C-alpha cells in the first residue's frame, strides 16, 4: 500500500515538480550535446577543437654544406620546445638504383633566437651523415622527420615527414665547398618592413656599395618594406648585380620575434655561406665606417684569424641638426645633416658584427653564439657603425631642431658635434652618379622646418 501511495503522489506532483525544477538553477540538467553523464554527480566535459594550433615545423630553406652535411632553416612551436622535447631525424633517399635504402642521422637543433621567440622560435637543424651522400651526383632528396615527442597530448606523439631538399642529377658542384668564395663581402640584414623612406634607403645602399667595394653583394629580405618607391631605389643596383631581393612577406603568417628576424639572418647565412669571405650583420639605419687612414681590406686582413668580431656603435640624434643648415636641408642627405652624437658614457650600446661564414653554425642579431673559432669584441675603434635610429621610417624632414653649438644637453642626454659622416657625403653622391647616373634624383621626401634654438 505504501508503494502504491508513493506512485500516486509522484504522478500527481510530476508536472508541477518538473516545472519547478526547470526554473531552479542549482538543479538544472542542461548539458551540451557532447557532454556525457556518469552517475548522478559527475558531468564529463568534452573539449571540441576547431581551427589550427601552432604548427610543428615550418620550413624556409635547406642547404647542402659539404659532402655529408646539410642545414635546415625553419620555425618551430616555441611552447613545444619550452615544455617538451621534440626530436628530428634526417633521412637521405638516393635516386641511384644501387642505393635504395635510405640512410639516417639525428638532426642536431640550434634554437637560434636564444629565448626571444614568440609563438614560434627560429631553429637551425644540422644534419651530418656518417658518410658522403649523393657522392655520385645521381641525385636524391633530404627528408626530415619532425616528432613532437612528449607534447601536451601524450597519446598523440605525432611525426611529420617533410621533403626539405631535392638534388637533381649532376646538380651539385662539390668544388663549391673547397674553392675561394665569389665575394669578399656580403650583407645579411634584418627583414625590412613598414612605410620606409625611399630617400634613406637610397643613401644607405649607395654608401655601402662604395664602402664594401665592387666585389660585394647584398641580400635584402622584404617583409613588406619594399613598396614601389623603395623598389625604384633598389632596381639600379639590382641591375648592376649588387642586390638580390627576397620576398618573404608570407612569413607574417607566423608570429616570430621581430618579423622573424632570426630565421631571416640564418637563412641568409646558410644560403650564401660558401659565396662570401666575410658576412656583415647590421641594419638599414646603420652605417659602417673605418676611422683614420685605414682601408676596409686592411682592417679585415688584420682580423682574419678571428671567426667573428664585433664593432662599436656611434649613436646619432635622429632630429638635431646644425643651425648652419637651416633652410638648406632639402638637398642634403640624412647622414649629411644629422651631425650630433650621443656622448653618454657608461652605457652598453648594442654592437654589430662581421663573421667568416664557413665558421658559423648559426647567426645572431648582434653576434653569433654558435661557431668554430674565436670572437673578438675589443676592436678599439678600428671599425665602428653610425646608428641613425628611427630615421628609416620617418618620411618627413629629419631636422626637427637646429642648434649652433659643438655640444648640448637635450632631454638629459649630452650630445657633441660629429661631422665624420657629413664630411664624406659629397664623395658618396659622386659615386652614386658615376654608378647609376641621375635616375634617382627625382626621389622626393617632404620637409619640415623647425625653429632655431
């Protein structure tokens, strides 16, 4: 009878009770379609992934560096390298019928950006096999097996198999690795981006073609900075064979440090490693200079027993000019009119470097950490660089303030007059005219007149 009474009561109260529970939050039974119920107090929540997470590996280039050695340049997930232990295996698959079985070796990884990575880190992989590969020059391919190896999802230790380099029959010139390099000096710089001032680029390239000499070459990596006017400035030098332009705008899809600066300079290093005796690393707002009566060749010869050396910065004001130039700045070049140097002492200014590339395993922005041989930091003013920070993207008149003094204190910073670069401006202009004529004289930039103080 008690059981019958309970059933009748539930039937009578069923509808009102359900209506009550519907509006009582703590007793809500609403679930998502993918949730699973386990007993009465456990709700199994399901995480449904959409879109794409960070990629395991992104290749930029792969280069042979000897009879049995290759370098692969790319990007990899920074989180994967910070919290896991991804591994790499290099395989060589020969095209020759007598070498059908692939040979493999461990890929030695160098995280070139030394902790500066963002979503992605720049990585250099060295693949050194125990014996020469493709020695018969019949062709083959280098295959990378990149494994996550302990990522967050332990059940999915994924391995991506990537064809990174194809060598066609008779394509390899093995003498490249032992012969003298084609160029004495080579420029490998950071990627250029943004709305750059074409006049500043014009000045920079004319100066450094003269400085590095006729047996030099420049690799310019365009991350969005080579707009129509900048390309107009570069073209004459490209036509003369001084510049190779790399379009790398696609790299903006992958969030690495400073427009993937580290992968760019490492691609440049390994791509041109056997083409240059020396590679210089600096930016397009920096001008390398040899003080005194020495020449670039004599200085470089004196430093030839070092694999790498660094040189000091001369930080210049980006807006203070001499009052003698007031009203006459339009026809002057940037380094001709910006003549005040920051004379603060006790500051550790950034340095830039030059290296013998065959000794480097990976490049750095200021200097390489991975190399064979010695690095010299105390060049004692033998070679320096003048830095015009902030001017390269300024499309207005550089001179914002004019002074009539050999020294001043401005915004708590001491400056002294330094006309070193100004004094050679006429020679650079003459050199440009001799090399490419007057075709760039129409490059214009606006002027901004500021009061004399």
